[in-house]
């Protein structure tokens, strides 16, 4: 499947195994205008180092801007048990050629979207940077083509029964994004759990015979292991590339307009993205919710990206 034009995107991420695959996917199918990093799967010092290592590995020239080191409220919450102690599955990547282009991702988000209207923001980590940018300049919501985020989901969590990791790690930030009035698309767990990669995909990546292919193979293998320890799965969900593909290949993902509320209280439901499926609140939709994906095509697009990198 071809994409008619390469959308220009800023990827806000916390690499992260699936974030790393998302960077590979974005660099193949989009014009990557910037990468911003945030604390999430691991601390921001690691997510930034990982983004820089991936930039070098992929031979990219895209600027990398370091962002927030903690959520708007409370303490950082990490997922080392899923992504490894430093975030990239203990895969040993060479030190990067350069450091970050700045330590102010929020300023970059504001200025880049002022310099060029119609960019897509693709946040695939906690939404701290995007929320801070919206706070600094609420007009940002009207300048972007979309805020297509991996986070939340329609009725399923992976940290608690109700809450998904990226929203759980900074619910107040997610609340700001969903209430921003911007063109938000939620690519949540209900969709991303349908896009899975197993050992056959890992070995196909290794068979490409490149350093990128070998790294992708190791990441996919580790991801299977992380899921197996949780639910005996033989494949692992590939969450973050789905948000990229929702922008680069919108025909692969079906969305519907819905009103979504981020639960900020709740004894059992803090950080839930409550999707008003029946319009019970009488509120206008504030978001498009992703429901269906052609998973085979999505995985094939990811594999093509890895093979061509
Ligand atoms: C999300 O949480 C992180 O662990 C992954 O990188 C992904 O962005 C899935 O819930
Ligand atoms: Ca992520």
C-alpha cells in the first residue's frame, strides 16, 4: 500500500521498545520534523539517550529535543519490567554521535507549530510535553493537522483494569490534551492489542541482514517475552507504530468521533479514558477513537520500514 504524500510529523516519545519501532516506522513513511522525549517507560535521561542512539543507528538528521522529566502531578511512573532497565530491552546500541538539540521540547513544540501549520503531533508516551505546550500556547491546538496519540483505549487498561500506561503516567496532562479543542485521535489499547508481532517477525527482521534488522529482531523478541510474563502470549502488542500508521496510512485504521473524558478521581478508575459510546453526556465529540485496524497490513508496513532502514 502506498501513501499519497508523506505527512510531516513530530514524534513525542519515551523509547521504549515499541517507541523504537515507531521511530523506524515514522522515518520510512513520514517526514519526521522532530523527535521530543519525555519521562515514561524509563526516566527522561534514558528515553533521550535512546532516541539519540536510534537517530544515529538509522542515520537520521532529525532534531531530538529533551522534554519533561516528571508528570504534571505526582511522581514519575515507569515500566522497566516491560522495556528493560534503560528502556531498550537491554539491547546494546553504540553511543550516539551527538547530544540533544535542546533541553526544551515544549518550546520546540510551540515554535515548530508556529513556523509551520498543519504538522501532525504523534505522542506515544505520557502527554506531559504536549500538555505543557498547550498550556504555554493554547493556539497550538488550532495549528496542527492532528494530535494522534497512542494512549488510553475504549474499555481496557494495562496498568489497572481501567487505565493504560501513557495516560496513567500523567492523567492531568492527558486531560488537558483531550479538552484542548484540538483534532485529537486516540489510538488506544483496544486497537493496538490487535497489532502483534511474534518470533516469525523477529527472525524475518534478523534475516534482512542489517544492523537495524538485528536491533528490531532483539526488540521484538524482548517484547514477546514481556507479554509472555504477563499473559503467556506468543506475540507482543506493537502499540506505538499504530499511532504513526494512523497518520501515514489512515485507510488502515478506522476511527469514529466520540466524546472522551479522562477520569482524574475514581477509587478504581483514575486515568481511565471514558468513551461516551452512546452520547449519554450530550457532549460534542472531542476526539476520534480508533476501533478497527487491518492488522496484517499494519504489520507489513512496519516490516517494510525495518527492512528498508
Ligand atoms: C504504551 O505504554 C508504553 O509502555 C508503550 O511504549 C506504549 O506507548 C502502551 O500502553
Ligand atoms: Ca511509548
